[in-house]
């Protein structure tokens, strides 16, 4: 989340890359680095330093660039915080900076098409969905934001599987601050793997939730926070980075890398 106090501190430091600088080497070492982008970019309006409507300043793209982020999910409850313009600007700005997107698109069809990144002659396909797109600010639905419709998701996974070797599904859902997944998360994640996905990765609760081996895949129900400014609770100042390993299209292992969030900045947690 590159808005609010995260952005304000980055401006104080005169370093828009500072939110991810301390974990940049780790992310850059991965063949593919994937994160949920919780705040849309926009070049309109005032800088946002408080409140629940987020806007990342365009220069904050440097945090993603420095960390070598390859692809982001833009499907979350803050996707429309900067209106229709913000949805489009975010997609265009990320593309101009060489970062792929999933979960929103210039059209409804593109929002559900997914993105494929090839590494070592293996195609990794990504899809992303959210339980909510309005953040309480919109009465209508924008079909350019992929929602958690089970039937649509299953069809998307099957179509994407025909074009790639591995399918990874991002899921923005769950009950905030609850350390267990809710029924919607479990049903959606299981349906994704049953349809052919290998990894389901979740976020939104702002705290970590269990990891589950299911079928031929793995579900990370919630990785908690990464770069965020929630100081009220200790558990929101910790998060996980999922480390997932493949040999060609076969999942061969996974692990969790804990981070401590210090004044909005994630740092690799020190072993006790």
C-alpha cells in the first residue's frame, strides 16, 4: 500500500523506493515476484496522507521497480478509490514501467484473461479476484474489476490453463484481523485448485492466516501486510512472503519468509 503514511514517509525520506528497499534483494532474486497493489496510482488530486480512500503518487512506482516486482494484482476493495480514471491510469502506468497486471483491465474481458510470464520455458499464468471493489464509495459495479464469482473464476482458470503450464490465483478476501479463513475464502480457494490452479494466494485480512495443502496445490489464505501503515495492532505489523518453488510445472516446495514492518517498511524478520 503505497499511499497515506507510507507515501508521506517516503516523501520525508526523499526516496519513493524506500517502502520496499529493504526487501528488494529478496524479491529481485526470485524468477517471478508478485504482490497485491492495494492503492491505485493517479496523477490527479491532492496527495493522500490520511483516511480510507487511497491514492499512490506516480513516483511511488519506484518501490516496485527497485524491488524487481514483475506482476501485481490490482483487484481489491481499493481498486476504484481514484474512480474510473484511476483504474485506467494504474494499468497504463504499470505497463509503461514494465510491470504486468491482473485482476483489472481496460475491458471486462481483459480483466478475466489473466497474464502469462514465461521463465525457463515454463509459462506461469496469473489471475486475480476481489470480494469487493467499491470500498463503500460506489453503488455500481465496474466490470473491469474481476469479482469473486465462482463460475467465472473456474472458467477463467480452465481457459488460462490451455495457454500456460501453471496457474496461480490471487484472492482478495477474508475478514479483517481474523486469523482464520472464512467460508468464502475456503470455497473459492478449493474451487480454484479443483479447476486446475496450483497456488492460491490471499490478502485483505491484514493479518496472517494458515497455509493449507489442498489437492495438488497450496493455499496461502492471507499473507498479512507488507508495506502498510497500521500501527494499532502488533499483528498488523508482521507479514509473510510466500516462497514457492517449481521444477518445470511441478510444485516441489514452499516456505514462508516472515517480515517485521517498521514505520511502514518491511524488513526480513530476524530468527530468534
